[in-house]
C-alpha cells in the first residue's frame, strides 16, 4: 500500500511523462518556423510552397487528435501513447534524410499523427489516475503544451546556428526517451480491449478530413483570387458533416455538444481566432527577419524569445488574477493587447533594430500569456467535470483549425516574396482578428460559474 508521499511522487512522474510527450506536437510546429527560409533555399521553393509543410502538419494533427483519442478508448491509453512515441521516433529519424520536399512533408505528417496521440491519451490517463486536483493537472498540461510552442523558434534558431534543419528533428529524441521511460514505468497496464476498430465513426472521419482539406484549399487560393466553387464545395461539405454527425450516436465530432453549450462554442471560435493571430506571427516573423532584416537563425531565435519569455513571465501573475476575478478580465486585457501589439508591428521598417522588434514582440508575448491561460480557464468554467474529455479534445481541434488558417493567411499575404509592406498587411489583419476576439470576450458572462466543480 502506497503512502501519501509515494502517491504524490507517482502522480508527479505520471504528469511529467505526459507533459514530455504532449510538448512534442506544439514544439515541432514552431521550431520549423526559423528553418523555412533555409528549406526554401535547399529545395528551391516559394513561401507559398513551403507553407504546405505547416498546413499539412496541422491538417494531420486536427484529424489525428480525435482519432487517436477514440483509439485510446478502444485499445488502451498506454498502448496509444507508446504508439505515438514510436511514430515520432520513426519520423524524426527519417526526416533528416528526405530526398525531396515531398518526402519531408510525408515524414512531417507521420510526426503529426504520432504526436497527436499523446495529448488525448495522456489527458485520459491523467483523468483516470489522478483524483485530487484533477482539473488543475489538466489545465497545467494544456498550458504547458501551449507555452512550449512559444519557445519553438528560439530553440530552432539555436539548432540552425550550430547545425542545419535536420537537427530540428533529431532534438526530439531526449524528450521521446524520457517520456517513454517514465510512461513505461508509471503508466498502469491497459485493461482488456472493450471495443473494435469498427466502433470508429469512419465516415465522420472522412467527411471531417475532406471538409478541412477543402477549406484549406479555398483559403490557399486567395493569392490567385477567391475561388467560388471551392467556397461552395467547402460550405456544402460543412453542412453535410453537421447533419451527418447530428444523427450519430458516437460521432467523430460531437456537434450536439457544441449546439448545447453556446458559451463553449464561442470560446472555441475565439480560440481559433487566437491561434490564427499567434501562429501567423510565430511563422511569419522569423521568415521576415531572415529575408528582409538579414538576421541569421540564431539571432532570429533570440529575438523571438521575447514572445516566449514574456508569455511565461506573465502566466503565474495572470493565474493569481484569474483566481480572484475570473477569466473575463484577463481575456479583456489579452485581446486588447493583441490589437495593440499588432498595430505596433507597423513601426517595424526595413532597417529596424533588433531591440525595436524585440520590444514589439514583448507586447505580443504578454498577450499570449493572458490569452492562453484565460482561454483554458474560461473553457473549464463552462463545462461539467464529466465533459472535460470531450471539451479538451474539441479545444485542441479548434487550435489546429486556427493554425491551418494561419498558414493559409501567410501563404496569401507573403506569396512568393516577403517584404515590409506585406508584414504590415499581416499586422492589420491580426489587429482586426484581435478586435473580433475582444467582441467575443465582451459577450461572456461577467463571472463564470465554475461548473467543473459542481
């Protein structure tokens, strides 16, 4: 029989194992941002071409998260978690040897699918094994995965300085090994399988995949003009997906949950907008700094550290504020700061100093800290404890939809070249997105009822 200190230590090791696994997806999404310019040169690509490396990763993640979540219920959480680590190991080992850009995209898709397995299976493991302060543990993991994305460009810049883009894949191995050893040691064995592969809503998976892909094609077509037929097909598929999933007892995307939880649905919409703005900056700025400001990858990574550093710095302060006043005040500050930070990007010129750019990015880092924690706590304010799993899964799906749209936005704005006027266009777009986020925040109830505690 374990005593209290042993139980606490085991829970800490379990959370650490899950955290090390779940950071692989957000970290790998942003580490690649500082390597885009190098990849363009190596494979002779335009920015629109190389943006497919981002889009396909998020497309695979958006599909992989709910699929792997369902598989973890059917085949066991530990098994799916370990499968995810195996796929990330395989892709990280083979990606540096890619003979062409197409092969690199393929290995990134495998990496996305593997890293997508860790979040839903890890969250489910936490919910089943940790009974006290469960919501705090779930929130901590969600915040951890979001914050790790902000450090990606800085780590990627350092790796490119001492090597080349293959190091971005090879640096995954310390995290993989540590997560694997801990998970093997502290995760309980899976119970006997209770379902089969046929229990999966495969038609829903296919419909969702095709719908997201068509919307991606529609937004990527903006650089050549609006494609009305792609818009019509995307809208038609969305309606079909909604109606089909409404009639399913075990839907792939639980649209009935969304319809019955209006505040949660608006939070998801706001989270999509948050990620469009955040990832447009996280992917757009590094390429701009290297192409226009002529910074090397290491200096680019150091400048981008402004976002990560200030995001982490304000998070504990925001947490204490939220405990006292609720989520809405922090979200009001966060969304307003997105608008302010985006407009301050208009001050950046062709020969701006690294200090000036860093100061602007500090404001955006503060906004990220407020919005990340505010969105996480706001979500759990409006969902019951038994709805935590589905709410967390749809929350991550919203994140990936936002990141897919951000890559489409960058491909449209930057196209074949990156200039300061195009950066300013991105700034205006992010300011408008920030204003929309502010309006969504204003409609939230002033003091949320913490249903998760009921």
